[in-house]
């Protein structure tokens, strides 16, 4: 009530009596909900409106303060001279005025800092300075920071915010897009991590250069992100844009960013990402001590030669059972610190593929699963595990990222087959699957695939061009579903049971054919509730796999994978 009373008396009352005004800077209006908020309260709340959750823009040094470990930030290139290449009238005076007003030399602050003890090179754009437009000085500061990071072999984190290219510097400004991108390419070629964090707004030439080149791209909630601004688009096409267009959530849905991270979680999240990328994939810290891979395999695959005899169709029904664990259940039970990454960077994020980075006994790994869903609603959202072209492209993006950072790849296969809808064909389903087969054959890191449910056709194989392929005892792996096979061979899908018996799709059949290396015994009807025993076996097996293959030379690894398929 006291706050409302102050606001009501700001400009006097209807008696004409002059009232004390609110001191300048004490309150401001939220541009989203229009509520008046105390400035100090907003600052304490990480510059977020306490009424509606709207994100206010943050000054660069405040951002550094919130993210970087105390007393570790060392600012670089503080006195860079700003040029006026077009001799634009009034530009130099404008710059001097902004320097005095903001305390900044330019629209970006760069330097070295640590996040949760992880050394990093950091750049933070500040929208108060000509809307953080990218002139020559901004491009130069970012490029120098990236170059130093490359020499120091450090990751780069850039908090992007910009209205785009700086008009007052013309083509010189535009060239900064190429310059910053080229520096980041060299940084990437050196095998180093770049994390881009998109804040409101990130538009124009910045979006079309360094902002969208991260190995991992994060965004703040509801941040405006796009190449052309909404007003320009509306004026160009003469149409009103839909609600939420070009917002962070829109980009996540359309596959262009990995994750939306709330401001309160950014420091912890970045710390985790940096830690996962600092760990050495070749060094495993196993609780079991000096374990040989042969011993681990012996524990994992005990009894695989004495599998229970079942009718082939019974295996199919068990593989499809709704109570059976899905890919996400295996992630939860086998790995630590799993961080899901989203999107194919082209069109959409396909929920039928869940992928990201995780830790396995201290070793960073990339995990990919085909996810059918745990209930009807979840299954519908994941298209019942039928992967679309963008799902395969997402998986390939993450596998190539794993290759860059020397992380082993572990895939869990569970799909009735690739999605065969009209839109899948329009977006190149065949090409997407073929590209996975092509690239996986040459991935320069160990690849393990485990068939945990249905392994249907090329849609499954696109996750199974691996050094070894394992299968759960009651999983199936086949050229097509039994229904499809019966329809093609006998023109009668009702003969699916008969088809299953001739397709040789059971674990025992596949082991005999040499299609899979090992079988994981299930012992009993497998459910989410009793999957612990199976996970213990898998855990031993994965330990053995990593101990075995992470020691191999790249040439030996690739030759072995080639020969595996060449001899089939």
C-alpha cells in the first residue's frame, strides 16, 4: 500500500496541492506488464520483473558479475579506438556521448574469466551502446578475443545482443560478419568449444554471423532472435506476423537453438557444460578399479548363449510392450549430468530423438535415443518413435559434435521405422537416413548401438552403424515390420505372425547371423520398475566397450568398423 501511495502522490492530487515526487531512478515501468517496479528490487531479481517475469536487458559488467567467478575477470582491449570510415556526420560526437553515459568504450566487453572454476574467454554485448550494433571496433574486439582463446586453447562464451550491423560504418561494419565468423572457424578447427547465448534482441548481421555459430546455442526466455526485424518483415510481405514469431521458444521449436536457460540457472548450466568439455574422454574413473574390458564383457553378457526359447511373434509383442523401458529410461539409469541438446539447425526439433552430453564414470559421452514416449500423450508428441528427417539430422549434428570433442557415441535404438508421411518425403527422409549411414561409417570416435525395443528397417540402421551392436533379449531388429513384410511378400498384413517366424528378427537369430555382437539377457518381463538388473549388465558392458575402444588408434577404429559391415 505504501508503494501505491507514493505513486499516487507523484504529480499531486485533485486539490492542486503539490506532492513530493518519486526520486529519479527509484522506480521504472515494466515494458511488458506496464507495472511500476522498484529498480533495486529488479536488480536483486536478476533484472527480471517481479510481477510478470519479463526479462530486462542487463548491462555488460553486471552480466559478467552474475556469471563469472568473483575476482577472476580480466578485461581485454579496453582502449580500442573507434573509427569513422564513412566520415558520417555527428558519429564521433554520438560515440563520445555514449561513452560518457554508459561508462563503456564500445558495445562489447571482452576478457578472461572463470565460471565454476572453468577458465573461459567471455564477450558480453551491451544494448545501451547504439543497440550493440556491430561496427569495426566490436568486430575487432570479438575477433581478438577468439584469437586469444584459440592460442590459449580456451572455450569462448559470447552473450549476444544486437540490432545488427552499424549503419554509420557501412560496408566496413558488414565485413565484421565475415571476420568474426572466420576467427570462430579457426577456433573450431582447433577442437575448442564455443557457446553462444542469445539475449533480447539478437538480430541482423550478428544473428547471421557469430551469434548462430555456437557448438551449443542457448537463449534467454522470450528473447527476440531473427535476421530481419519483425517490422521489416511485416512491411516487406504486407502481413501481420503470428504471436511469438522470432522469439526464443519459436527458435527452439524450429530446431535453431539447443536450449532455453533461465537467467537464474545460466551460471550453473554454463559451469556444467564447461566441465563436461574439460573432462578427458580417454580417461575413465571406474569404481571397479583396474578392470579389463574382457572381464566387463563377461559380466554384461553372461548367459547370452542360453537364451529362453520363445515364438518370434512373442518377441515382437514384448518389444512393443507399453510397459517396456524407453530410451529416456536408459539415459536416466545409466548416465549422470545428462544435458539434452535440441534441434537440427535447419527446420525443427524432432522429439522422437533425444540426444545430448552426459557423464559415464567421469567420461564425457554423447548419448542418442529413439524415444517412443511413456504414455499416450507423450507418444503422440514423439510420433511413436518414428523419426523424421530433422530427427536424423539432429542426431548427426550431435554425433559430429562428439567427433570434434573426441567423445564416444552411445545410441539406443527403438523405432518401428522412419516416419513415412508426406512431409517427411518433402524434407528428404531418404537423404537424411543415407547421410547418417555415410557419416557414421567414418566417425573418428567409438560408436556403440543397443537395440532396446523395435529396430525397424533403415530408420533403425541410421542409429546403428557402429563398432558393435548389442540387442536386448526380447528386442527385435528387422528389415521391416512383420506387418509390412507380410503385405509385400504375401499381400496380406494379417500374416504378420507367420512373417515374424521367417524374418530371423530375434536376438538369438541375429547373433547367429553376425548382425549383432552381443545379447543382454532380460531374465524376466522387462518393465521400468525392474530394469535395474538389466542396467547393471549394460553398465558393465559400456565400461568394457569404452575401455576397449577408446585406446584404439583412429585408423584401426575406422578399419574395424568398415570391415564389420564389409563382411556381412
